[in-house]
């Protein structure tokens, strides 16, 4: 994995909060984020950042903006991306415009790689890392059901998972080893708590 460090002179905003959603493959991060988006729809205190990915949008997958690698690099060069990284043969970015709500007092929720946490911590005064995970056995079972990797590949992937660290961001972990509704309710409670603090 590689990542790009933007101009670190990005002004820090004291108004809102930046929530970095991270989690290993199989943790159900995308499912819970969709539940969170639905549960907070219409509430101006919360904004879910739309990602730029070098992958064609597909039905049933994450709703994102697409571009080719050349276009992605041009966006990086123009300073349009507050965060960007490479993983699994794709490039991912968070346009700076998607974080504008922080300055307006909103809680902005972003789906990112843990590799960019150190850079993201510089983008807002309050940064929360929301770690969605599950026991290793559950992760392995979910990855096996996908059928994309062999048992050995899955074991190697889970073994490579690095410890989650942050310099100053608060880390909140949601253990997603129960029903989607139960885990989603916990996620919503965390986000609504942040919204009340910013009201």
C-alpha cells in the first residue's frame, strides 16, 4: 500500500469533527456505513464524504465518483484531494471539498485506510477513529463466504493486519459480531453523540 501526503498546510478547523471509519476486510464496514447514512439522512449535522476511486461504479457497491489513474494523479497534483492512498490495485481519494462541512460545524464521516490516519489527524481539531471490526474467526468466515481468496490467502491477510494506532485521535471500536441492526444502532449512537457535542 502507498499513500500520498497532500500539502500539510491545510488549515485546521475547530468547528466540526472528522470521523475516520476503518476496519479489516470482512468486518462489515460498508454495511454499517450504509446503515448510518440511512439513519442520519436529512440531518444537516452529519455528512458522509463521497470518495474518488479508480474503479467503475457498480450496482450494489459503494456509491462513489470514478476516474482513471491519470485523472486521479492530476487531481492529486492540483491539490484537490485532502487524502489519497493506494490499495488492492486501486487509488482512493477524499476530495478536499467533501471535508468543507467540518468548518461549518458538521460531523463529516469518511471511509479511509488506516494508513492515512496520521495525515487525517491534521485536518480537524477533533478527529475520531471509528474502528469497525470482528473476532478473527468471524472475519475468516465472512471472507471465505465471499469466495475471492483461498483459505491460506485469508489467513495471511488476517495475519498482516497491523495494530490500530493514532497520535491524538480518539479511537472507538465497534465489534460487529452480531446483527446488523444492533451494530448499526451502536454506530448511530456514537455519531449522534458527536453531533450533540457540536450542536
